[in-house]
C-alpha cells in the first residue's frame, strides 16, 4: 500500500475532513490558500505559484488541507477521538518516551 493510500485510509478518512487529500495533479482546488513567491523581495510583485506539483518529493509535501480541516483534525487528535487521551499527555511529558534518561 502506498503512503498516500495509508494516510488517506488511516488518518484522513478517520478524522473526516472535507478538504484534505493528495491532489492528482498540480492544481489545488478551493478552499485552499494560494501560494505566492517573492524570493526574498527579488520578485516584485510576488508571483502566484499555486499551480505546482509537489508530489515529486513524496507524500509529506503533497498533502493539502484547508485551515478548517486542520482545526478539526487537531480537535479530534487532542480530544482523544483519533488516539487515546493519554497519548497527547504522554508526548507533553518531558521524562516520557524513548529518549527519556
């Protein structure tokens, strides 16, 4: 199973966002924000580079989500709907986890 299929099935479908996924091509549908590039002020006015296929660098750069979906996802995650309620607390405890001394 591809990483995109796994993330879609285990995270996206489970959380229930409506505007989150892996675009099939370089065009991103609304309501996602547009992307502009100014190259540290060298491009004036900034150019719209919203049409850009980021999937070439893998699923981490290709996942697109609307702000409302991110808010919903974090509400689900931190509210215990996606993982146990103890998981977020465990991550926030400095002396917990595999790197604890």
